[in-house]
C-alpha cells in the first residue's frame, strides 16, 4: 500500500505543478475580469428568478432591438417562473412570421408560446447594415461562448469608460475596457435608469447588468437547476454504492493472504 | 474440432444451449474461474473501466444520433435542440462529451500502468501493440466526434488537422481532398465524419476483443512483474476481481457524474458555443485537452512535414517499445533507475500538454522543444542503454512468497535472474 501511495504521489505531484502553472495566465487577466456573485454559480445554487425576470424585461426592452435569441421559445419562459397565462400574454405582444397564407404570401401574426423568440433582423446582412457594419451576435449561448462567462458579459455591459487620452479610436466604435482590443461596435446599451422595474428594485447600471446577465445565463443553460438537483442524488447514491461494494470486496477478500 | 460440448451447467435450458454453442462454458472459463494473479493493485482496474466507458459512449452516442443532423446548416442547432428540447437530452449529451474525456483519462492511466509495470514486455508484445492500435482508433473517433457539433473549434480544428496531411509529398493533397470530400472542410466532410464516427467504435469493439483474447493467452502481468508459478499465486477472476472491478467502476462513475452534473463544460472550449464560421478564424486554435501533447510536438518543429512526422512518430514509437526496452525486468519496482525516469517522462508529457494549450511563442516554444526531445530520448536512447547498465533489485521468488532471496538487496547473479524471468 505505501508503494501504491508513493506511486500515486508521483503521478499527482506533477499534475499539481501543472495546475498551478496553468493558473498563471488566468491570474494575469484577473484585474480586468469582474468578480460578481451569481445566484447560480454555487454548487447547489439556483437562478434568482426575480432577477432573471427583470433581466428578461431588459432583454425585451433593450437588447432585442439588435440581438436575437434564436434558441429560445416563449414557452421556455416557464423556466424563469412565468405562469402559462403570463407566457401567452408575453408572446402575444410579439409579431412573428407564421409561414404562408392561402395565397402563398408570407404571413405574420402574434406569437404563441410555441413560437421561437422574434429576431430583430431578417438576416446577418440586414443586422450589419443597421449596426455600422458590426454584427450583433445571437445571445442564446453568449454566456458559454466567452472566456469568463457571466462575469465577462457583465464586464462588457459595465465596461464603457472614457477612452484614455492617448488611445486612438476608430470611427463608429466605442471604448470598452473589457472587450479584447477595447473597441467595440456596440454603443453602450445600459445606463443608470435605462429601464423602470415594476417591483421597485433600483435601476443602477450594475443592477441592470446583473439582472440581464442572470437572464442570459439561464438562457444559455436552462437545465442548470435540474442538472444539479439530479446530480446531488446520483452522486449520493454512487457514494453509497461505493461503500457497499467496498465492504463486500473486503469480505470477499478477507480470506486471501497477500 | 466438430462435436458437441459436454456442458456442466445444471439448468437444462442453459445446458441445452451450451452443448450446442458453448458460450456459457467459455464465459465460465474466461471470466469465472480464470486464474488471475492475486497481487493486483487498483491500477489493474483501468482496463475494465475503459471497457465500461466504451459501452457508455456507444449507448449515449446512439441516442444522440437519433436527434442529430449531419448537415452544416442544421448540425449546430440540432445539438442545441438535443440540449433543450429532447427529454434528458442534456444528460445524454453531457455524458457523451465528458465520457470522451474520461475515456482518455482512463486509457492514459491504463497505458501508464503498462509502462510502469513493464506489461509490454515478452510475452505481451502483441497485446501491447493491439493496445496502441486501440489508442489510435480512439483518437480518430474522438477527433471526428468533436467535429460533429459544428462549432468554431470543430470547424477550425478539423481544418488544421486535416491540412496536416497535405505536408506529405505527392499523395498529401490527394489525401486531404479525400478527407474533405471537396476543396475545404464542408458539408461532405461533416457527412463522412459522422458516418465514420458511428462506425469506428464498433471497430474498436473488435480490436478490444482481440486485445482481451491476447491477454487471456499470456495471462495478466502483475505489480511484481514476475510470472505466475503456482496456483497459489492466483485467484479465480470471479468473485475476487469482479468485485474489485466493481469498486473501481463505482468510483469512476462518481468522477464522471461530478463532471457531468457540476462542471459539464469545464473541459470544453467556449469557442465551440459559436456556430462554425469559415470567415472568422478564432484567436488560437487548440484541440481538446487529450490531444495537447501531440499538438505541442507538432508545433515545436518549424518544418511542417517534419512536425507531422514527429507527431505521428510519438505514437508509432510505442509499437516498437517492447524491443527498445532491453531490460528483462518488467516491474519498475525492481528498476531503481527506470523508476524515477518514467516519472520524468510523464512530466515531459504533461509539460507538453501545457505547451500545447499556449500559442507557440517565446518560452513555450523552447519548453515544447526540450520536452519533445526528451520524449524521444527516453524511448530511443535511454531505454535501450538503461537495460544494459541498470542493476535491478533482486526479484521475489514468487507472487505468493514475495520474500526476497537475501536481505540488503544486492542484484541476483545473472543466471539466477534469467531463471526467474523464465515463463513458469
Ligand atoms: C478502448 C480502450 C481499451 C480497453 C477497453 C482496454 C481493455 C483492457 C482490459 C479489460 C484489460 C485487462 C484488465 C487490465 O489488465 O487492466 C487490458 C489489458 C491490457 N491493455 Fe488494454 N484496453 C484499452 C486500451 C489499451 C491501450 C491504448 C493500451 C496500450 C497502448 C493497452 C494495453 C494493455 C496491456 C499491455 C494490457 C495487459 C496488462 C497487464 O496484464 O498487465 N490497452 N486492456
């Protein structure tokens, strides 16, 4: 057994050295990357539903003018705690394409819970034309699609500061301390008081950014809460099985001399 | 060898079948009473774990294939459809995704076990070589599988890796066109990769069958690296190793579950959440973690053809390892010089993995070159010479009498050593 232990140490010691080496470049960026507290990041954390709903309000009121959320359907909003009637009402407020009419002409009409979220532009080209050549990315997976995840997106939304005097800005771009290269094609979308919340929550920029990022984190990983809940049960069961199996193993091996 | 089997099973149905098709007798012989060295440590779990892992991959893969669309227009969204709309689709996908990483973790430990305890040496050379074939097939399968979700890294990884073949003179460009099914990575590429990704695991099943068949001819090695001499050295596989493997499987499942349920994207690349776009190249194209050491070797060589050869060579050298290592002592326990050196080699591989994750600039180039040279040095120079120079510790008489011949541990006289190494 001590042999095995030294062997394992031999394997894992290098692995530890490696892990610490790997974390060096991560630390170098740390000053720029915000360290927000997120309701969903803890091991058993769930989504703060009120925040996610406020975030949905911001998405629909602000971001959806430029960004699509193609992978979502209105019915999915039950995931942030909306009731079926509320979802119906929300969906009915959007006009979406509904295939063709009897004459074969494209038809539009109010969305139903089964409809996909309405996209602001017909295609990428139209989106670029409306945004000075920059393409607003689909936000369905944006939190997963960037190093730093929720903190990064939060950093973008709160990262608009005056450009340093020596910094040469290109026309039509905006200074953002989070964005790689610091010149982003998105005008600052949120300020203090951009929206008005019905639940009386303050509307500082930080609060708004926090809420919309909570919503987008849910949109990117809607299975998170169910996943963790099942995970806890599965792992507990497996730990129990490991104990049981190990006990049986001890019993079976008890008559072997080695 | 025609003729009915004399079956010893009492159950009349089983007996009837077994008489005509002796699968029950075979299972009993190969997995029931099969004599197995009694001194295995937990490193001997990893072959069985790899087998379990392969089954998990095949089962989840088939369910994924039921909802996946191998078409460049649809692939990315169909994967998200699985994640969001298919019942427990996220579970199936995350198990398949993280299962691939676990497969490599398990197999790399399995290979390390072989290196440490000298399981590649006579008479297990062919068994080892089949293992290397398995590793190559696994890599091809994983590479093609990673292309299927059609994210940015899928696309650009496929482009970079398939382009490597163009380095070969004359046939290179033809091979690349064949892989692509056209003039760039595109829909035909995705289609054939899907077909092959579905096929290869079943080829793997076949090669693993041969691997295990060969194992059951030579019998297993063991931590002492000496041959089984008497029945006292062994235990029947069942129940001793079935239960011990079960413990390992439970622990394996805990690790897999921890990844799947609590950190499913930890080992993934954020870029693969962006749909493939041939017009936008990611800042740095990196493969999955289990390919990073080879990728570092590739990028450490300035000449493309040489780099490709060095990369493939780093795996090919494993085929001839049984003849490069000239020491007749199997287990590193009795090889005082080889024992630390194998850890240095592991360290070099890990460092190569880190280099592979960084852009080949500055210190990373130097480090990856040093490690690449050491990787080859270990196999091509150190092992052949070491076998001649090293004075092994005295080997135990047998597995059941692990008492050493004399105290103090001077090496045995050459003749006695050779006698011990003979097959019992
Ligand atoms: C799909 C991957 C693989 C599967 C499912 C698999 C399966 C197995 C199983 C079940 C055993 C017997 C149990 C044990 O000794 O751990 C075994 C033994 C062995 N495998 Fe593999 N294997 C795989 C890959 C490899 C690879 C890639 C190599 C080497 C490059 C390898 C080399 C060996 C050797 C040398 C043995 C005999 C070990 C001994 O008896 O000490 N295997 N394999």
